[in-house]
C-alpha cells in the first residue's frame, strides 16, 4: 500500500469558499428586499338602486334571428362504368391443358394457393383506397427477373382468381410488348392494345379492352410493338391512360404482366405507376444476385412482394385442396 503519511497536508486557514467570499461581495448579486408598501385605502363601490318598474310593464327581450344553415348535399358518386367491348368466350379445356385455374370447377390445390396470394393483395388495395399506404394499390405489377420463371402463368391465374370475387372485377393488361402471351394463354383474338393507345392520342384505351364470358374478367392486349415502347411508357400520357382504366370503378383491380426486369426496360418504368409488385421467384432457378438486381430496378414501387413458384416440397406438409377431396 502507499504510505499516505508523506502526502503534505493542506495549509490551515480559511476555506476556498471563505476566501472567495472575502474577495467577491456576493451581496451585490442578490436583489434588494422589496419595501413593504402601505395598504391602499379601498373605497366601497357605490351601488345605485334601480328604479322600480311598473307592475304591468313587461321588458321586451331581443330575439336574434337564427340564420338557416346551408347544408350542401354530397355529390352523388358516378355509377361504375363497365367496359362495353366485344365479349369472347374462353375455352375451359384450353385453360385445363395449361394447368390454369378453371372457373366454376372443383376446388384444386392451385386454386387454394392463389386464394391465399390474392387475399393479401386485395387487402393492400383496399387500404390504398382509404388513403393508407402507397397510392394506386389497385394496380399490381407481376414481374420476374428472367424469362421462363412463370410470370405470365401467375398473372393469369391471379386474374382468374380475383375475377371470382363478389366485390371486385379485374383487368389483365399484357404489358410484355416484345413477347405478349396473355391472349394466346387465354385463347383470345388479337387487336389494338395499350401501346396503340399510348402512341395514338385519338384512340381511347377503353375501346381496346376485350370482354370475356368469365364474369368480372377483362383483358387489355399489348398492342403493336414499337421501337420506343419504354419512351411511350415514360411519357405523361401514360398516367392519363392508366387513370382511365379505373375511372368510375373503385373495385376494379388492374394486373400488369410485364416483361422480365433483367431482360427489358419497360418493367422498371411501369413500377412508377403501380402500388404493388409481385416478383415471381422460381424455385431452384432464380439466383439471389439476379433477384436482388431485379428488385433494385423495380425500387420505384415501395411494396414489392415475392411469390415462390415451382416448389415441389413443403417443409410444413401443406397440401391445399386435399380437404375438399382434391388429390394430385
């Protein structure tokens, strides 16, 4: 231990506070006491008695007129305007051959899977209409990183599933202008489409929409491809055309089947006009680096969801559809 007897003791005398008090006059820093003021003489108020009123006199009371409050009735909401294009029948056997959802058929595992997928998308769309979350939640972009990962398969099945809703209708837009495949998948004839409406201001996009015999399902073809597809999508007219797709139809969902994000540029431009993006990830095919790159290109959309496609094994043993008697 240290020998503390060698530490010199401080010199005796007044303390530091006492020496500071002798140097500085702390009394000058305090406010002088307030002198006692003599109490004022308060004179009682003189109250004059009111003259007595006549026994039969009635004092008139001034009544202010109540102004009628003008109440403006809310403007009636316009009735939903359905598309009036030509209606075409869709071959159910053609859908079955492509392993797509077959309307009015028995419950299958595929149908149950897309019921789960659409429920979250419809919830987000409803919240967007109420002003919660991102705008244009009713517009859904279906995309993938590379070709052959099942984006059109998922987009068509998602549209068929939403068309079965009782409170919603769906418009499936083929936005893969270089290699459109929605019409051939559904067995529908070709015709003018979205790109024609963007390139020709005199063409109304409503006139390009194809009706189907599936209640609530409409299709907008891609149209004739041009050498400036991305530039047309990036123009100000795109916002006007897309707004017409949901005008006077608050329960309409618009699904865009876009080209792969890493193969063509229109997907990154369409991401600016949608509120939700579904990125298709094919099991054992889509690489992590490609997925990250594709998501980065679609960053203009704040809500990007991943949908795993082509799985053959479930760690939880989930097998939708078997409860209804369906078996693979």
